[in-house]
C-alpha cells in the first residue's frame, strides 16, 4: 500500500474543484517543516493569474474546500493551502497494511510492462586484489539493483572484468619467474594481488623483464597454448576469491562479462570504423579524433594490433544489448572515468548505433581513509578489502562486546560481523555518489548518530520491546488497531512510516541509494524520540496495543530500508 499516494489522490480530487487539475498536480508539495500539515498547495501561480495576494487566495479557497476520504482538515498558512491526513482513519490502515505486506511494504507490485535495466558494477580485474575502491562500487551497485527492483524494474546484474591485458601479463610473469609457478597455500586469489605488485616493481626496473612481460601479453591475445593453461588456472583463483567477497556484500550476478570474450570483436569493429572514416589509422594505430567536440584523441587499437578499452566496450555494448535487450544500461564506475564514458557514448552516437541513448554512467567519487586512524596496507600502498574488513570486525567485536558482555563468543562473532559490515555499507551509501567519502574511524561504529550501527540498534530496540511484550503474556497485535496512536511523537513516527514507499520511488527514479540511507536514519531518529518519550509496555489498556503496533511496523520498515542498502537488521546487539 501507499498511503501517501492515496492521500494525494484525495487531495487532488478536492483541490481540483477550485483549481485546474494540471495546476493542482504541478503545485502540490510537501509543506515546509514548520507548517505541520501533510501536503500543501502554494498559491503563487494563482496569484499571478488572479492578480491577488496569495495569502488571501489561500485563506478564501481553504474555506470552500470540504474534507473527504483521507483528508481530515483543510486550512491556510500564509500563501499555502494545507491538507491534513485524517489519522484517526489512516493510522489503522497504515499499521495493518505494513504488517500485512511485511517485507513487500514499500515495493511496487508485479505489473505489466516492467522496465528492464542492466546495472553493471563491481568490475574487479582478475590477477589483482580487491581493494577499498571496489567497496564503494559494489555497495552502490548492489543497493541500486535492490532499489530499482523495489521501484518496479526488472534488473540484470552484470559485472565486466578485465581478464586479459598488461596487468594479467605482469602477474603471470611474476608467477612464472618470481615464484616459479608454484601453487601457494591459503587464498590464492588474494595472493595473486601480491604477485602482481611484486612483478610491477621488478618490471619497472628491468627492461629485460618488461620485454618478457610484453611477450606474455602478446601470447595471451594470440591464445598461445604455452600460456593458456596457466592463465585459466590463475584466472579461476581470482574468480573464486571474488565470489567469496561478493557473498560478504550479498551480491550475485546474472552475467559475468570479460574482456577476453569481446576483444576479438572489438578489433573487428575498430577496423570497420576506420574504413567508414569515423576512425583513422595513425602510425599503424587506429584512433578517433574528437578534439572538435572537446573530447580529445583516443586509441582504439595499438600499432601492435591490440584492441584497447574503447574498442572492447563497443563489442561489449553490442553483446549486452543482444543478450538482454534492456531499456537502459547503467555503468557504475568512478568519476575519474567520466571523460572515457563521454568519449565512448559519443562514439556510439557517431556510429549511429540505435541503442546509444540507453547507455549511462553512474559515477562516484573516491574513498579516503581519515587521519584519525593510521592504517597502512601490509602488502602495498593500496588498502585491500580484506585488511579493511579485518580491522572493522576487530573494532566491531570490541564495541559489541562492551555493550553486551553476556553474548557467547559465537554470538559475538556473528553480531560483530553484522555490525561491522553494516557500518561499512552504510558509510559507502549514506553520501551522494558525487561526494568524496572520508572514513571517520572514531564515528563509523558509533551506536548513536549517522551510522549503520545506530539504525541497526534502533531495530534491535524495537524487537526487544516486542519480545518483552510477548514474554509478558500479551502478543504484539497483528490485527486491526482500534485505539489510534495520537500523541505528537506517535504522529511524527506514523508520518515517517507512511513516506517509505515514496522514498523508494524517488530513490529508484534518481538512482540514489543515499535517499534510502537518509530515510532510514530519520525513521530511526523518530523512533528513538518516541521510545524516550512515550511509554509502550507500561502504557494504559487503550494505548498499549496501538503503540505496540506502531513499534512492530517501525521494526518492519527499518528492516525493509536496511535491506535495500544490503544491510542486515539483527534482532539482538
């Protein structure tokens, strides 16, 4: 159910008796915070038409409008006509609807004509380590997929990975020459990242090693039988390593794409573009000159006939569209690649590719570690995901243990895992993608404030109230609520619960998971204000069932919101 949508329909029905329907739809808005109504209509446009004071128009018109349906009252405040929900009727409908719909509350039901959207994210290259830069990407991509699905779209999760090229050749050179091809113990995929860094340093200081690496790269593109068995074996190590990390983020992919499967077609397409005059041959290489469009010059194919990223992505675009026919493809990639995607999309337009406008780039900024906690990688300058996770879980275990010393070691480990990963994911998702994230190690695991653990703890608090209600011999009501929660704190919480479906729709439309993070924080804040001010378990006979129903609905919506962020809502912390 979407109570606010139903209320809006009732408001428009009433308002359109005095205002043209189109003007009513365009002008209706959420009121300023100091007004207290649920919807408002500003009369500025009407004032221009009627050449009257907007406050006078609002006052006169509000007296003529008769409440009906979910509209309980109408008045004016300055230039605004204010509409108030009939919460005596709406509260029971809302609370019953949330309990009935459960995890489906806030989601658009199955409809015909659902839009298919491909979200391409994660993108870790094989033969390299998964680092902190990948973490924001996978958090953003997976949350976006969940929000788009909740908003009514069919989502294809795709992951495009570099499994061929110089970085792979460097790693293979190091594996064969530094480590003599010996199979390591432990996590082999993570170990390959170490090999890559070792090899990079040695190759940078040795012309002979660089030449050997280039020979391996040529062998890879030629599918030389001398190198392919080693490539396939080590590639699988990387993919197994990534699968383990994907599980930490609750991410799974419908399709894994690889550079190795599109490079041959990309080479062919680049040649076709040169023959058509869209690209040209320069010193043996195939290039595209977009200087006049302010997009520079870039290389499709090197003089050694090796296709580069633009050429491979042309073939990838064709392959993705042929396999899934999505209405839109969203590439979740860092903002440092903004120029690259502008070049790529413009090239697709120059090719007159009919799906060019379906491609889009969701860019995000960097993640920096704050100065409050010095954390150096044991294996290089890049902070590896595993190191970040280990540090977070250690801190989460300490924080959780200090708050709940009665937890068994097993329960403590599990809870610390939920809290630590919840803190990490919320940090990655609570800011707009366009903003740089700075890790505040003193704040990230705080149980009070703008953090994941604060929201998780609010859910835990709600579940604790419900458990105590059951242990006292009275279950939290699941049926109709007859006594309506009517206090100021209760009303604020009801309004916040009613806004969840709209928050989901806005987040899906704008592709902004941080809207949901902000909503969850606001709901947790409203609930904690309610908890501190309004007795629930000790409430009177009339108020107790309604307040328990409000707690139960809040717990459900907190779970739903956290779920869209990929964060688990623990029952105990």
